[in-house]
C-alpha cells in the first residue's frame, strides 16, 4: 500500500499543524467515501456519485483547515448552504486590487474560496495555504485510488 | 499577519510572491524564473485550475471504481483499514 508517500509528505514544511490536519483530512475523506459506498446502489448514477466524492474532497480540505483560514471558512459556508460547488466563482465587485498586476489577482480571486473579499496581501497568503491543502488532498485521493485498484489486480486469494 | 489598517510594504509582497513561486511544481517554476509578479500569478492561477481538474478527474475515477464494489467486497475492507491506520 502506497500510503507512505501521503503521510510522510513534505519534510521541509515547517508548519507543524500540517501533520495533524493531514490525518484529519484523510479520516474525514475516507469516512465520507465509505458512506458514499454504503449508500450507493446499482442504480446510482456515476455522475451523482462522482459529484458526492468531489464534494467530500472539498469538505475534507475545508474541515482540515477549519476556522483558521479565510479560504476554508468561505468553503465551509458554501458547503453548508448546500450550494452547488462550482469553480471558478463569479467575481465580486467589492475586490479592489492595489497593484499593477491586478488582472491576474482578479483571476486568482475567482479561484480561491473567499477570494473576492481579500486584499492583495491576504490573497497571496491564503493562496499559498490553499495550494498546499489542494495538493495534499490530491495526493490523498491518488493514494486511495492506488490502494483500491491495486487490490483489484492482485486480490488476496485464501 | 495582515490587518486592514496596516501599510503593507513591497518587501512583504515580494516575500509572499516568492513563497507562492516555491509552491509551484518544478516544471511551472521554470516558466517563471525571475519573472514579474504578474507572470507568477498567472502561473499560479493555471496551477490551481489544474489541481481543481485533478480533483474532478480523481472523483470520476473513484466513482468508477466504487461502482464495482459492494459492501461485502474486499475493497470496502481496504477503505476500512485505511481508516484505522
């Protein structure tokens, strides 16, 4: 099982919270997957299940960061409102970038949850954390994928 | 770190921008080199979009795999054991 690559992750990262939140992310996501699998019937649509899995992925990310980050708070609000998870979001008019590189900052605001209400400095901070979290979630999903599909190819026959 | 009343220095902005650069994968970092902040942000946006697409793709693939599982299948046990580890 390739879980090594997920749990050891990035040793250079001085952020000591990361390990604890990785575990939280993993357990939340796996629990959600399990629930989805249990409540999935042969008549469940592929697309519907895929949407639920995707939603579970973003929920795990948001819960792992919790209330500590503006992007995760925004994402949690979105999830709780049961709104359809759509990226990129519609751009809010309240955002006012302060620097020359404003066009790209506007694009970035649409991609990071809660982006439209962040000033430039905050946006850069939140983006860094959001990227770290996204890459962790992607690695987690790949690990789960590898575990499940490698089993299918090498079943343990008693 | 940032408060709304505080003046933010260019130095702080540059630091944050280079931190973002360090988060990009190697191949994308090569594209930016010592590029302007604008170019770096563009690359960052592109990277985030590709990560979103990866989440979508992996969700589809997991959905496909799960279609072949039932609650008694060994794969369900794998998920259970991943939970415990």
